[in-house]
C-alpha cells in the first residue's frame, strides 16, 4: 500500500514543474505574474471545491474555523508566493533549475521545521547526514544551472 502513496507523491512532484511551465506561459499571455497566479488559483479553487463535493467532504463548521491557530491561515500566502515565484523563475531559468532550487529550499526549511517541531510536527533533530543531504541537493541545483 505504501507504494501507492509513493507513486502519488511522484505524480504530485511532477505537477510542480508542469504547473510552473504552464503558468509561465499564462503569464506571457496575460502580461502579469499576479494576474496569472490569480487565474491559476481561481481554477485551483474550483477544482478543490469539486473534489470536496465529489469526495463527500464535510463543510467545516464556522466555529472550528474560528478556533484554528492564527498561523493556519497563512498557508495560502505561501502557495501564492510559490506560484508567483515559480512562474517568473521558470521563464528565466527553466523548470529543472527551478525545481532544483525549490527542493533545496524545501530541504533547508524542512530541516529547520523538523528540528524544532514547528506547527505541531514531531521533532527530528538536525544531524550531519541531514545537513550533507541538503548540501548535496543544493550542489545538484548549482550543477544543473551551470550546464
């Protein structure tokens, strides 16, 4: 059963460079990174609403939304920052460099978040192996950009 989740993760990962490439072209068509991101998020909102209805997901009660910690509301802002950055960077550096840089950033941020157990995550201390892995990924991103 774990292989299904691994395959789903790989498929989701393949969506990132594809989304960046498509959104970069949308940016060229509409002439604005903000407009392209807004269109992308609008379509994503419709898809998520349909998914929620089709999967039988419950509509959350307003009281549960109000009691969520303040920081749970900023996830969308991170998504917007990603989309705008990706559609600008992909056009200039290509999707492979973009994804290499994204993965390096994800590794570094993940290491920091895991180390302190941020946002209710379990604590996974920084080790030399984790640092080495993150440095190898960052080195890979630099090599991709160089050639």
